C-alpha cells in the first residue's frame, strides 16, 4: 500500500517572539522532509509579519492559515498588552479547530501530527482524540520549563497564596529542595507558581502547561544540552522525549541581510574593543519613566560609549538635551540589527530585559549582560545569568548609582573579564552542539522522524 501524505498542523502563539521561532523550526524540518505538507495556524497579523519575506519552500510545503484573534468587532487597544492575549486565549481552542477543518478540506489531507507552541496544553487532548503525535516547542529556557512542571512540588514546600498576590514563603527563601536550584529564590519564580492572580487566562494556561506537557510525544526546546545539563537531565526523566534543537540563531540563521538603516555597525567600528554598552529591551518592554531617566543619567555619568536601541520617541522620553550632550560618545536609534551588534568586537556589555532570545543572542556574541527583568520567566533568567552561570549582573531596577557600578564591574574589572570568558565558553558549547555530530543536530534528526513518520 502507498503511504498517505504527511500533513502537519502547526499551532502558533501569535504574541511576543513566539511564532517566529516555531516557523523557523518548521522551515528547517520542511527542508529535511520536503514531501511533508505543513499548515501553519496563527492570527492574520502574526502571519502577515512572519510570512512577509518569501521562502521558496513555502509556496508548496508550508501554508499559513489565519485563525480568529478573539477581539470584538469594534476593539480599541488601550495600551494594556495583556488584553489582546486574554481575548485570544478565550477564543482557543475553537478558533484552531475550525481553521484546521478548513485546511483538511482544502488539502484533502488528514492531519498526521500536531506541532504547537508549548503554551497550548489543550493540544494534548486534541492530539489524543485525533490519534496523532503532539510535539510542542518550548521557546524559553530549561529552568523556566522545569519550575512549571514541578510547580506542585514547589507549592508543597513553599505553600501558595495566589488570591491576594502574597508570598506564602519569604521572597528570599531558596528552592534548596530542588537539585541545582539552591540559589534560586521565591522572588525569582514566574507569577503563578506560588504567587500572583491565577484568574488571568495567561497564568491559568501556564499552570495547565506544567500538568499536560509530560503527555507530549516529544518536547522540542530552543536550547542545547550542554548549557544546563543537570536541569536538562531532570526534565528528560519527566518527559517521553526532550529534544534540545537550538540555539535557533545558529541552526536557522536568517539568509536575508538585515539592513543597518541607522549606521550602528559603522559607528561601532570606530569604538575600542569590548568598550560599548548596548541597550535594548526587546519589542515589547519599555522601562518606567523614572528608570529610563536613571539609566540615562548613569550612561551619561559613566563615560562609557553606548548604543541605545530606543522604542518610542527618544527625544520626548529621554532627559532634555541628553542626545545632544552625548553625541560624541553615544548613538541612540529606533532600531538596531541586534544579532550583528552583539557579534561586534567593540560591544562589551548588553543591558537587557533578559528574555530567552536575548540571552541566547548575547551568548552567541560572547557578551556579558546587565539584566533588568520585568515579567514571565525573566526574573528566573536574570538569577540564572547572575548566580548560576555568572555571566552578568542583575539589577532589581535601574538607579543611577547601581547601574554605574554594574557597568564598571563588567567593562573595567577582572570580574568582568571572567564573565566574558565564561560566556565565551558557553558560546563554544553552543557552536559545538550544532555541528554535524553535535547534540542539537542529533536531536533534530529525531525530531524530524517524530514529526514526519
């Protein structure tokens, strides 16, 4: 009998930097298995952004399908970034089911595998009902996944008080009952583990993820085994199959040249090696005004050259005259080609919100970090960078004195040199993991077999 064609349904989370890594992984699998059909489900806005650049394989093998975003017909965004997420989550999984039915009708191919963002716990039940494998992608780091999976154990030891957002255990109490978490504190845990309001759709979803993800056929992760081996091995004992197939910046590099519209790289060429502070908080976060001012004051007083990728109106939000006063040693731009910036030899420190993608990009460039976390797994990432890996420093908030001290440690002290050496070792481990015989490459082969067989 002739085997029926493979048809993989890919369910993306259309917010922050979730859909792009999933699509990058799908493109890579498609190249390894060109006969397989992929239907990629996300919102119209997300698909428009992620499929903007043409790829030869997408015409045939990967097709985007739009799902309802859940927003009311007359909706006005009022500045709360969590609101569209809540509307969208209320529309799931029904919006995906109807779009998948349309894709099956259009292609004439039954779905043979579900690949999803790991946030979609409901895919476990969908896949079981369909009799197909479920392969979620966890886009953050292994420690963040671990605390969600082991949330019941953490709550058993620490208690839980989510109704009023109060800690049941002191914020400085450590998770010394978990292997390799002796330096992680209650304060470092993501909301929803033992604190926060679990009534929000996002936190309800994350709570279900920890329960359901062990049912996955295989869990893919944008990391590499050598980065956090103890935690990785514990997770392997919890799952049927854990496949570290990253970092994606090395396994799925963009083939398109990223335009440097504001001359960042040319400006960096004129600076001394490892002397520049690069500042960026990603595509979502802007620190509160008092911290922006404190950070600006620290940069001005420190004397170090800096490149600041500033979202919004810099002239309006930075201190009056700041840009003009610092023109000789600084460059403030609305956007910078971050990957290329962090690979530049003159960049000595990355001031970041500590999102997982930013950490991997900093690691790829061998650049130590100053981490100011805001939400989600960022506090846990910050603690990991500062205390576990010792490749950067964390600040609870930006103050002039605190930021200046952190800059001096990383850019002009022996400890800063050691941080640079440690993150350089991590970079080597990442490069080795994606070689032809590396751990991420071998895991990717297993992933392709799991998704396409």
